[in-house]
C-alpha cells in the first residue's frame, strides 16, 4: 500500500481493507464550484480510484474567495472549471483516473454516469439537477450525497435507495435555502464544513462503513452557532414518481426541456445547442468579426463582446449570454448575432 495513505490506514474504521475499497471506487461529482472543487480534492487525496467531474462553467474572479482549486490565472484565462481542476488534481495525485465533462448535464448524460458510479455527490446550485440526480440514483440503485450552502448555513444528507426517503419525497421538509451565493453571499467556512460533511459520508459508504452514515438531515449555521438534525425516516410518499410503487422517473423522461434558461443569480441566459442548427466556434468567431465585436478564442470557447453583452459559446454549441435578465432578451440577442 502506498505510504501516502499510511495515516488514513491507521484510522480503525478504514484499515488496509477500507483503503483498498477506496482505490477501487468510482464516484461522480456533479458541479465543480465551491462544494465540488473541495470534495474533488478531498476524495483525490483520500485515494478514490476514479472520479467523473461534471461542470458547465468557467472560472471567474468572484469564485476565488471560496473555490479552492482555482487561481487568479485560471480566472484571467476564463479556464473551464473542470480543466483547471484537472490540472490541480492530477498534480496532487498522478495515478488518479479522472474524467471531466464541460457540459450541461442532461438526462442521458446523468444515466450514463449513474450506470458506472458507486456514489454520486451533489455539488450543484439548482433543484432541477438534483431531481435529475435523484431519479438516476433510484433507477440505478446508486446512493448520492446531497449538499447545499449559502451565507453561513449548509445542509447535508445521504440518500440511499431502498433505505432512506428520496429527495422528491423530502422536498416539503428540507431546510429552505432559497437564496443563492450570487444574491446573499457566502463565507468560505460554510463551504468547507458542508464539503467536509459530504466527503465524510462518501468515505463511510465507499470504505464499507455504511452503518456509520447519517440518518437525519443535518443543517448548520456557523454564524449563529446553531445546528439541527431533522429525522425523516417516516417521510415517504407511496405515490412518489421516483421511489413509489409506480415510479416513472419524471426528470429522466422529461421531453419539454427548454433550450433557454435564466441562470439564477447570474444575470445570464443559457441557450442549449439546437441539433438542427449547430453553431461552431468558427461560426461564432466569424459572427464576431462581421459585427466588429471583441473576439477571444480559446481551445474551449469563443467569447464575444457585442451589443453591450458578453457571449460565451462552448465547443459543444452551448451559449451563455451575460447581463440579461430574461429569456426573451436572450433570444433576441441570439438571433441578432447568429441569425
């Protein structure tokens, strides 16, 4: 066994057998922002064998206060978070099997990842993606660790198919974290605590210590020194569309997914690629030149400064339009630039 894990192996619940299980484990981390980058580093250092890391965004200067894998140079280059994370994580541990995905996670992508994972970790910032994770978790019998934080508060809970209630069942009782860090702010210690709690639950499960896992929703507020355990063992909807007797996994089978979406707290609209009219990086660069816009091209995207807005087109055709507040405005700008 690699000496780098010697202190971890000395921890009784682990031992050599537990460490071996970690080395054979595959996890998916959905999101590589504050929670995701911290979890990814912890699990990399702990010796997890394979990590799948999904994120759709790039590093911005406002991320640096709490997203620990990233640097000023990453923000200056607008490096995709998964690309920057890959550089750091492989530098930390060269034998890590790391697969990164710079994309908006949809149902087919979620199903593919769930099918090859022993555990899924939630590091997202929206309930739609969590419902997607939840459906895939139950369908493929893969546990997932829910985590959220904002301000000085956080919430963590492990969802175990067949043992715990599912996320859809618990939505009415989950502690409300309706704000986002883009609207009310966040302090870094809240991120570190939530990520540490999620990582600990992951290590329990993956090392064979499932009986030590939390059975109650844990909510904390570091600023007012409060914490709360919420028992949920009896909360289960027999008619739940995800874990009920007639489960249909609605988030995995949703067909009316809008190509346009306002990103909460970001003053930005995301436009998913149209398979019937794909737009390439070359197309974006040519459009920028034609409109006398500021154009910046990287291996990952083309950025345009046009009509007073910043547009970022990724290689797969996904587009972000900044400084817009609604879908109608985003759609209008899209057609002005790309026809």
